[in-house]
C-alpha cells in the first residue's frame, strides 16, 4: 500500500511543488469567463466567473453557474474565455452562437439554486480551444481500483478565478485561476438536487476573503498515489461539483456551496435527450 503519510506531507507543505503540479493539471479543464460588449474602440470587458470544459465525446460545453450566464454573459455580444496562462490574448465566442441547457433559474438566487448551466461550444471554435485546453469526459474515469488496490490520499480541490486576485480595466483583464484545497463540511440533498458544502479556511494565503468570480468553478476529488514499483507520484481527478453560493464568513471560515455530481449528471444535456437544444 502507498505510504499516504509521506504524500500528505508533500501536499501540505508550503510551498508544495506537488500541489502546484496538480493545480496546473486540473487547470487545463478550467477557464475564466468574460462578457464582451461593443466592438472596435467601443469594445469593453466585464469579468463574469469561472467555467469547466466538459464533453460526452459528442458535444462540448462550458459548465458554469446559471447566475453567471443570466446576470452577465447573456447580455454580452461575445463570451470571452481564457486559454493560455501568462500570455496576453483574446478569444471569444459570439453569444448568439452559444446554446444553453440546464434548469430554469429560481425566482430569486439563493443557497438552494438550482444554479448551473451548460454553454454549448460551437464546433468551429473547438480547434483553438483544444490546442491549449482539455475537455473533461463527463462520465469520469474509474477510481475504485486505485482506492482498493493501490491506496491513495484523497483531497478536494476547488478551482476558481477570485475577482479580488485579478486586475481589471474596461478593456483588459489580468486573471488568476486558483486551486484551493479544502475540506468537505457536509453533503446535502433537497428536492432532487445534491449539494456539497466546503469549509473554506480564510486564514490560508491562497484562499480569497471573498469568492466573487469563483462561481461556476469546478469541485474536484483528487486521488494522489505512488505508481506501483516506483517512487513517482501520480493522481486522478474526478469532477464532483460546481460552485455557486457563498455563505457569510464566520470565525475566519466561510462555507462555499456547490451543486454535486448527481445534479451535474442529471442536467447534462444529452442525459435529458436534448440532442439539439435551441439557441436563446
């Protein structure tokens, strides 16, 4: 069995090269989202939130929080996404070319949602995205063998783009996609929806005080293990949720609520037979 105590020490160290490698790897599925309005000299940007690139190998989507779309992106001329880290670039998809799928918005945004949406990426934009990013297979890889036969350290990683860590003007955004290791506080179910609450320790340097911009970010379960017969460390990431709500902080902690994996799979477009959903 894996010496899990050694791996845990590596992950909890500050700084941790292993932790940073995992964050960069999971970051290949993650994008920041911006609303583009106007054109030419009148073009403007508004930061909206975070998204996860997902696919069923037939269609490709950006999974995000519904309020990110309804309140900001739906009013844009184009939806901008980040591709290359540490490189100034511009890439956006015309809003009218994006097809959305997911539950209707609640009468008021609240801690129960439902608050998730899939933005269908038009095929003609996939080449550019695939050159630098990866779409996660929504069914996910099998993890039972690793847990039972090899042994692994299990951790949970929330990916997001905290607004407070970025710099913005009307025409430029310098964004930081961040991976935050946190503990699961509780899991809940209500009216057919499942939820995962994360206990966010605000005293940690890489955790923002406010989670504006993290909405739509993916919650990942990461299994970290040693390869059999080797000293090399590997990991397996499984998408487990999508963040959408922050509770008020208390005693230097804040609860961030995510829709869970069952909600994501239930609302995945092709799971409901929406092979050709209509543009809005």
